[in-house]
C-alpha cells in the first residue's frame, strides 16, 4: 500500500473546504503505487484522488504536470484534471508535502492484458504523442539515461539484491553510454506507461494516469517502456508476441515511427528494462521499513533485459 505520509483529518477537511467539491465524507489510503502517497477521497460532490508527492517528484515540477494534464485534456486524451481551488491553485501543501486533488477516473488497471487491450494501450500512447506535439512545456528527464549510474551507485552493492547483478549493470551502462542514440524525434513523453497507469473498461482506455515521470525524451523510448511493461510474462522471461504485435500495431495507427526509431527500439528497450531494474533495486534496498508499500521485484526486469539483449530482439517489435 503506498502511503508514506499520513494525513490529519482536520487538516484534510480544511484542505477540502478550499474547493468547490463538497464536504468530506471519507478518505482511504490506496493500495496500488509505489512512488507517492495516494488517498481516495469521497465528498458530497463525488470521488477524488488526493496525492501527496514523495521522494522522486520535485515540487518545482508540479506546474509542468498541471499544464501538461490541462493540455492533454483539451486534446481529448483521457487524463485526470488536477483540480483548482477557489483561488485557482491546483498545488497545495498538507502534512509537510506538496499535494494535489485530482479528478477520479473510472476504469481498472490490468495485470494480464489481452492483445486487444495492448492494441488500445498502444493507440492511446500514440494519441498522447500526437496531442503533445504543440505542448510548449519541457522537462529534463530526471530518470533518463544520464541518471542511471547515479541510481545504481545510490543503491550500493547490486549483488546484494541479485547475485551477479553488479557486473551485468556495469556492462550494460557502458554499452548504453556508447550506443545510445542522440538524434531521434523528441517531445514530452509519459515514460512510465505501465499497465497500472492505464485504466480500462473492457478494451477501451478510460484513463492515462501518473504522469510524474513525464519528461522530454525520445518518443520511441516511451514505446520501448510501454513494450517492456505490457508484453511480458510476470517473470519477465517471455515476450508474448501477440501482445507485442498488437501494441505496436495500435501505436502505428496514430504514429508512424521512422526507420531509425524502429532500428533503435531493441536498444531503447534495453535502456527501459535497465531503468526499471535499477529503480526497483534501489527501492528494494532503501524503502523505509515503516512505509505502507509493497516493493516491486527487480528480477523480472533483469529477465526482460536479457531478452532484449538477444540477437533476435528486433522481432519483438513487429506489428501484427
Ligand atoms: N485519477 C485517478 N483516477 C482513478 N484512480 C486513480 C487515479 N490516480 C490514481 N489512481 C489510483 O491510485 C493508484 C496509485 O496511483 P499512481 O499515480 O500510480 O501512484 P504512484 O505515483 O505512487 O505510483 C493507481 O494505481 C490507481 O488505482
Ligand atoms: N512503474 C514502475 C515504478 C513506478 O511505479 P508506479 O506505480 O508509479 O507506476 C515500476 O513498476 O517499477
């Protein structure tokens, strides 16, 4: 359960009173998520999400996220609004944390998506990429390739997490430093579009959430992150080609990647697998013992990395 910071009921009632969203009826910690503290609020006006921003979200970046979600919403992407209080402010403070009250979206996050659902997710990602084309904001990717060594160092000895991991990571970081592309199309990307950040009803996407890693980076890297998180078995050893093909086909309905982007996908996916392997390994070691959170296992992302390292990895990105 991701609640790192508790909320005092009187402070919460005072916060809700700043908004035109009715009066507070209940507040429950949300089980999913690992990054921020999230609560489901019920008021006489309906349901809302209260997010308190934790370790990896800087308060200074919040106006960027507010603007990005407003832009995507205007372009009819199914993203939640960050609600403004009567004074026009979306960003608040409670329990010593920056916080926002966010529109609640209906839908379910899937754990085992079907190919049809992967196609919808790919199309939603592509539609989001089209929608950001004229978004003026930019944000450096604080979880981008240049930062992966820092995450690895901050973890300590990676062999404590998985025996032999340190050598694998050191070699991969060296290779990615040498071979990472420099001139692919870039704009603001989601950068963490895992199934738990997509709400669906049946095969329809009803919500894209959790934009707190959104940053300016290669759009094909966003495809690689989505591929890595939607198309593998739970243990990360097997890529399901029906899911992968459908995801790529769905994306292609909206965006035609260039030949250079397509050629770069296996390498970008190695980067994506490494990025989540590293942050999961870091959190495996450093999550506070008293936090109400279920740590995520790094091992399935090591398995994905190995699959993307294979010579035939390009075959995993063929749309069907
Ligand atoms: N706007 C929303 N509408 C409905 N549910 C949401 C919304 N935002 C978050 N949630 C729920 O809260 C969970 C955690 O949110 P998320 O933003 O992924 O947290 P974290 O940033 O900590 O990973 C989600 O998996 C989802 O169940
Ligand atoms: N998606 C990442 C970690 C971030 O978690 P989220 O709950 O914010 O998506 C992972 O699975 O490692």
